[in-house]
């Protein structure tokens, strides 16, 4: 059985834009956070591709990763993830091949099957491309080939990219990618930070379908976990109201810019909305280090996950940094 100190821990940054803030400040905060969690001993720092969302500044994911990798020295940086239906596999191979060539041994390529946006935005991204989520297995295979060794009969190469063997992860919030990751022998990251309902079933499907590959001889599971750590439970609950407001806005189709915490959510949500927000955040670790340690020990016992990747969506940057610092102390025992 695994102990908490055996588990690798990482950070997923949604590069949040706050009310009356700017994308430029959010991007600078992302680099500062990457530098700080590197000091705290985190394993990787990932950012996710989202489009047409005023509260998230990580849409140009590979460009941002170059900025983050250039400003750090040891932590792995990567995508959690690139939404492959939005892109030609060759383009992603070239982008991440370039990153790997510049920062060897530090780049991860996490791939998602969803467009990461609404259908109108997806059409704006792809224009005349016919790509869709249905093409995902073939697109993954094509991308892996571009990053692998060049073969004698290969007519199209990614340069940079060919031979770089950038680690490819499959990400998912349902069972489709879990099965595909298992069959391909790839590491799997489940989006339990927003879809905890299917977590146990997805882990089971992945492990049951796993076939050893050139990159993995046994399954490797990473779970997404929302985080709000503070010195006291009361302070954490107060800070978490920013997260609740953001999820509520997402469900209502409203602006996703970060809002400051409030003393109470009463009057801001209806009973069914409160229930839906808490379902969305079912795996959230909210509280003091002692409370979070106890909850994490249960999570590891139940899932035997290999790694946890935490997303901390607080209004004040200093509170986010402190939250990740407290978590590092918990994880290290």
C-alpha cells in the first residue's frame, strides 16, 4: 500500500484572470507560481488549453510553455492538456519537438479529446479542418509517430520533433480515454478536479485494459485535485468562495473572471446550484494542512494513484502560493 510520502505531486495552473485584472499579469503570475512550486519540490507544472473564456489565459498553450520552461530549471512543464481535435498532429509534434529540443527531458505532452470550448469556437479554431473527437485515436497514433524515430520510408517528418520521444499522456473525464490509454500503454491523467463521479470506474478501466509498451511497463495514474489550503479550516472555507463563484459562473454561462472571496455564499446560489457546485468539486481538498492530510490519505488508500496534480484557483496570487506551500509540507510528511 502506498503512503502519502510515496506519491509524486504536481500543479495544474488554469492561469486565472481576476476581476479588474489583465492577461499579462496572469501570465506573469503563472511563471512566478511555476518558480515557487519548483522550489517547493513539485514534480511538474502543467497548463491547459481553453478558448473563448475571459477568465483563463492559457489558450496559446505551447507558447506559454516556452515562457514557463525558460523561467524554470528543473521542474517538468507540460500541457494538461492540448485539445488535439483543434490541431493537426504535425503542428503539435513540431511545437513540442521544439520545446523538447530547447528544454530536453522537461517537457510533457498531455492530450485531451474535447475541443476545450463551445462548438462555435471550435469551428473558429479549425476553419476548414474536418477534425473531431472521433478522430482522436488515429490523431494520437499519428502524433506519436512524428515524435518517434524516423523510419526509412517516412515521407513527412516533424522538425524539430522526430526522435524526441516527448512523453505523451492521455487525459480524460470519461471512460473513452481511460481505455485508449490502457490499450496504448500510455500514462493516464483523470480530470477528477471537475468530474470526480467517474474517477474510480476510469481508473479500473485503464488498469484492466493496460498493455505494457515501450514507454510504460505498468499503469501510471495521475488524478486532478482541487486545492484550497490555508492555515485554518475557517480561512480555507472563506478563500474557497472564489472557487465556488467561478464554478457557479461556468454553470450559468457567465464570465469566468475571478471574483474576490465573500463571507457567505447565501443569496449567491440556489440550493440546486450549491449541490451542483459541490458535486463538481467533490474531490476538493479544502482546509488546514491537518484536514487535507487526512483526506489525501483516504484518497490514496482508495485509488492507489501514482501522482496527484493540484489546481488552486484562488483570487489572491499570494494565497495560491501559500496554499501550494502548505500542500508540499503535507505531501512530504
